[in-house]
């Protein structure tokens, strides 16, 4: 009888809470179990803690949640030896030096380290600025250098890790096309009001400033709806027919499906180089055409002129590209079909499952099924 591999997954948040976790490893857990693994997932923060984590104030509650997280990590040390692999997503603990990681390395466990942003750069959310220096961003370099293997989401991060560890795997952040399904309305946009949209979170809502002037100008000339899906309302002034939908997991796909033209403005910064362009991946997966910045991973996730447009961050470039699509709805239909095909080929769970499983020395041939 073949012994089942035991895998411990350490992550910051409770399941189904954070996009990074959901699309980096959560959607692969069942596949691990089907391939002879027993998986234990140990979030640092509880599901309840996530409800106030990114809100201002709540200092005492946040401190207590972090203390509980450290107690949980300490308890885990007594059972760590029973696991064959320890998979660390981003960090074992959000604050302080990599003490837990040091002990895991000392015990001699096989460590797989995964991250999907340039988290080696000091950064903190507006609601938690006080934690900037407590995050110890330098620990990303420490863990990367000592892990048995590292997986990251784009070539820029591969290059950064390679300077510290030769055993690095490019694993894009992926979508399951059995979950991201276009609705029937996507089959034809000719003759109906087109929806231009953006989805994001409190951490990227400021990026909308890049396209705001272009949207304001276009909304005066064309009859379209501008849809924002986010956990905060950006309150865009001057945009006609602007509608805001609070992001909810339960309606994630149906909300995304309302978008015909999806925008991904990204500023030109070092932090943004570490991103995978996931907004465009999601837009494309549900059959929307993406217009994206030529910074970061824009050129990787969109084929310019075929699945969308990759443009410079000028008001004129954004206005011209969106206007072209508004005036040529038949191109929206054609490019949307190409976009979903492209995502299936490069950024789907179907294609990347063997890559994820290889991190745990599991060999599986890529599925030939097409979503």
C-alpha cells in the first residue's frame, strides 16, 4: 500500500477570504487529495479576524487576533514532524522575523515557498500603517534562499528568486474555467448597452485614477455603463451611468459577467512588477475584452490586438482604445472568444495542475480536456 503524503499548508488568512490564497493554492487542494495526499491547512488569522483586519482602529482586536495566531503557530510545532512537506504561502506569520520558518528549517522538513507579489518590498495597508516596520520584509529573501523549492507567479519574481535559489518554478495565478463561465449575454453585445468595468480591492482602488479622466470624457460622448466591483466605493465623480457593486464571493462570477470591456490600469512601480495581471485573467476567463497598462504583466496576460489592448498610461491611449471597442461591438465579441481561449492555454487550472503537483514530487500528465 502506497503511503499518503502529508502536507501542511501555512497561510495568512482563513479559506475563501483572500484572492491570492484562493487562486494560488486553495483550488488545487482537492487535486492533491486525489493524488495521494493528506492536506492540513493552518491559517494564521481566523475568519472572524478578517472582518476587521483592513478597517481603521480596532487596534486591540487586531492585537488579540495576532496573539492568537502566534499561539496557533507555537502549537503546530509539536506536530510538525509528522508532515512530509510544509507549504508556506507568503509567510508563516504576518509580523516579526521568520522565527517559525527558522524552526521548520531546523527540523528538516521539505519546504515549498510560494508568493505572488513583490512582498520583499516594505509595504502596509492604509489601515495598518503602524505595522510597516514590523512586517520584516527581509524575511522573504531569507525564506526564499533556504526553501527546498520556490514558486512564484511571473518572470520578474522568478528572476528575483533565482539570485537566491536555483530551484524556482513559474506557477501563474490561475482560474478554473469550470467556475469562470461566461453567461449567454456575452454571445452578443451588438445592439445593447455595453458595460465597461473594473474589479479590485481597497489595495488597488487608487489605480482607477489612471483611467478616470478617460472614462469621464467617454461617458459624455457614448452611452455605456461603467461598473465598479470592489470592497470599497471609489465614488468616481463626473462619470455618467456609474454603478458600484460591493464585492461578494457568492456573486463573484455573475457580477464579473456583467462586464464586456474590463480595465486593468497599473502604475509603473516596482511593486507592480510582482503582479500577475489577475484582473485581466478573470475578465478574459468570463469572456470580456481587457484593456490593460503596458506596465507590470500587461503584455503577458493580454495579446495586443487579439484578446485586448495593451496601452501606455495616458488619458489619450485609454480613451482611444476603449472608444474603438465601444464603436466596434463585433470586435468585442470576436476578441472575447480569443481571450478565453488564451487564458485556457496559459492561465487555467487545467493546464497548470501538473506544475502545482510537481512542487510535491507528484507527476501527472496535463489534461487534454478543454474548458
